[in-house]
C-alpha cells in the first residue's frame, strides 16, 4: 500500500501546484489524490497494544476524511480547501513523525 500512498501524494502535490493556473484539472487531480490517500489510511490497521499508536492511527482515519472534505471544497467556490489541506498536511506530518519515533523506540 505504500506505493499507492506515494502516488497519491504526488498526484495531490501536482493538483495543488495547478490549482491557481488550471483549476478545472486541479479539482479532479485533487479528488483522485485525496481518494488514494483516504483508501490507504482506511486500509491500515494496528493490531498492537500500544495506546499511543492506536490513537495515532485513529487520527490518520480523521486525516483521510479531512482530505476527502478538502477535495469536495475544491469543487465549491472559495479557497476554504487550502485551510483543509493545510490542516490535513500538518496532522499527517505529526502522525508520521510520532509513529516513526514510536516504532524506533520499540526496537
């Protein structure tokens, strides 16, 4: 699933870069990238007993919903989608950093 996640990140980055010059194309690319990220987030499971990692995985589920909401906002008028994507990105960076740190702590 990691390769799908990387492809979705690349598509989403292209969509954000094209958002102000070609908004019609960017909307569909943003929806495609957000759907890919949401699928990868929803398909991840944590079966361990670490409470912190369980909480971080729940936050990643929330991030998937935020990405889907941000892609919906791209189709609406206004620039509220920027705030949604920034929020999801900051939460994503936080969870990835802490998950990596917790997994390295176990070893």
